[in-house]
C-alpha cells in the first residue's frame, strides 16, 4: 500500500521531509522516553537537493513526503551530514529512487558510508567548500568528532538555514515542527539529556565550535537539526543551553545513586542524602533498579555532588553499578565532588571499586569512601549523615 505523507514548508525554498518515530525507546543504550524524529530536508533550487535521509524503516515515509513536493527522480544532489544509520540507513533506498548526480559528504563520511552501504558514488567536501545550486549555495563546515569522525554541518545561504546535523538537537517526537511551540521546560530537559548522553565527552570541542560561530559570519535564520524540533527564533537560547551543558559548571545539587540487595546500601544512601539536604543543597535519590543509566547520566550532569553506592557481589561491585560506572567513565563527567559507599558481608570490593572509578575519572573525593558490614548501625547512619552535610558545605564553598 502506498503511504501518504506530506512535506512541511520551513522557508521559501526548504521543506521538511523527515519522519517521527513515536515509539522508539532505546537509542544505542539511551532511554528515549519521548521518542525521536529523523529530520531530512528538501531544497528546491535549480539543483534540487536532499539534506540527509532517515532511518531505514522510514524510507517510504520520507519518499512520500518528497513526492508531495516534487518527483524524487528530479532531485539532483544528496548531502549526507552524518553517516550514523539513524541518518543514513535510508540512503540506499533514496539513491535507488532518486539516482542523484552527486552525493556530497565529508572525507571521513565517504569512507564510513562506503563501509555501511558500499560505494554509491560519494563526492567528499571539507570546510570552506561550497556547492552552487543555481540561486543559492550550500557551504560546508567540518565538525569532526561532534560526535562522529564524519560529522559536518551545511549552510544554505539563500534561506539562511543551518542544517546542523546532531548539533542543537534532542530526542523528541511531537506534533509541532518548531521549538517555540513547545514548553521550554520540555525542551531544556530533552536537550540536557541529549547532550549528557551523546556529546558530553566532546564538551571542549563543542565550546570551540560555539566560539567559532561568530567568525563564520552566518546570518542564521533557521537552525534545522536532524533530531527534534527546529529553531526559527530564540537561537541564543539553544546555543546558550548547549554552552551551559558543555561548560559542566558545578551546581548546588547532589545525586545519590545506589544499588541495593537487602536495603543496607539504601539506608546509607538515605542518611547521606538527609545530611546533604540539611545544608540546603537539593538532593535526588536514584535506585538503579528503576533508573536507566541515561537518566543517571543526565542527573549527574546537573549535580555538583555525585554519591554512588553499591553492595559487593561475587567479589565485585554490584552489576547494576558496574554498568553505570562504565557508562559515566565513557562520557567524561567533570567538575564534581564524589563519594563512594556501600555495604558488604566479607570481601568488600564494591565501594573500593567505585572509589577507584572516581579516581580514574579524576573526580575529587574530599571524604573517604565508607562501607558497612551487613547492616548499618545507628552510629554508621549518623556518620553518613555527617558526611553528606560536610560534602554539601564543601560544594557550596566551591561554587561561591
């Protein structure tokens, strides 16, 4: 059955021809509670150009949207800003339907796309290169490792549209195409989660790119990312939010995340959290049995204190915590105060391994790790309370 989908016009000569994935809940280990979009764009110029494609299962939807504006075979060029399959796995279907004259991508993108789909005939471009579409031009900026080696962005001067690829995006499927039609709290939550779980380890590169934007001389009218809503105004809000995420400045907040078997570690976590709260610092408790690792990372990115606790099992830190530690290490959180704690019966490796992971991540640990045997005593819980209060005071002094 032929699908009927309509394109949506975003400027005089550019149309949105992407797809909404309302039901996706896992994006390579990242919980996408609000789904996502795979944004693709069609430029109607003398040389008709498709910017990016979509995830393979949505190829027919993209082609149907294109067909509501122009026959796909009339498209001259395809530009692939990013080779990750959520953007490119519909490329073979698009090439089969379109038979484009050229497929433009970065130098690294040509290699990556070839590895995925074979040689479909790529034309590599680099920063400063342009492609004349007849009435307007597309210019390219290499954004290597934001967040793959092949990443680049494309600027269409005629309509002042920055096709920003994964930059300034978020995972959010919704009824609205434009960011200004959503409540800001929803946008901020999803941007912070997106940044924390995808771009955090490249924070320094993000800051460098943001610093370079004024020098590029781009009069940006629309920011058109590959995920989530588009920005036709309030550009300073999304750019400022990205900068804030990248700077990772400590906040007066604590995350106390724990795994527990028989509630011993949970009791310790609650006592520590009470101590933090006694000093006026906001605190959030997170049980790893019910909290996804990507939510833990998001909460960690917003916290000046990260306290992680777990029992020992089979001479190792409890598996739920091992997973979170591995995830946090990869995303390179910084500017935090850490506290490792837990419970054990005899061997006691759990809290020690958390402390060692903090050390590897270069997270300052002003208070030594604490581990209790079997169940905490009243004296133990008082010590956890006192440690929470002391660490909260140190955080407040640090951020003054």
